[in-house]
C-alpha cells in the first residue's frame, strides 16, 4: 500500500489544521491506520490510531481532547483534525498502515509509511 500525506503548514498557537493521508489500492479497509510524529532531535512517537472499521480510536495523552482521527474507507483516506495547536506539536507528521488486528502504538508494527508532512506551530 502506498500512502500520501498532506495538510501540514505553519500556524500560530491555538489554530487548527487537518491532515489527510490518501492510500492507493483497494484494500484500505483492511489496514489499521495511525499517525506518528517526529520532532527535531526526538524519537518518532505515536499520536493517534484508528481501527479498520473506524469504530475504535486511540490517542497519545498529549493530544487527547485536541486531535481527532477519522477515516473514510470509501475514499481510502485517513484524517487527523488538530485543534488548539501548541508549539510542542511542531513535528513532521507521518501516516502509517498495518495489517495488525488491533491499533498498535509501536512504530515497528507498521510496515507501510507515507512521506511526512511538516507542522510548525509558532508561539
């Protein structure tokens, strides 16, 4: 599966952005999807994940209540709405896909990755 992320940009603290990740192929609904981010000098970390049907979602504590992950299996796309952005949210955000049954938070569980999209939040 090939993934293409978009939607990053430069915003001020408190603003919102919506990231999108489009997938090629006809089996998108068979993949657990997730967003990870990597800030300069830091490890890549799990941000949010969504089950294959979209009925279950999981979030890192740092983004709970501010970010919302969703998917449209008919459009082969996963989204992440990011509200109340903070400077510490600045990072390269990447989408990832896995054939695991459950949403996993370990990046090693995801064999398919899109290119990152840069989110910069100024104070």
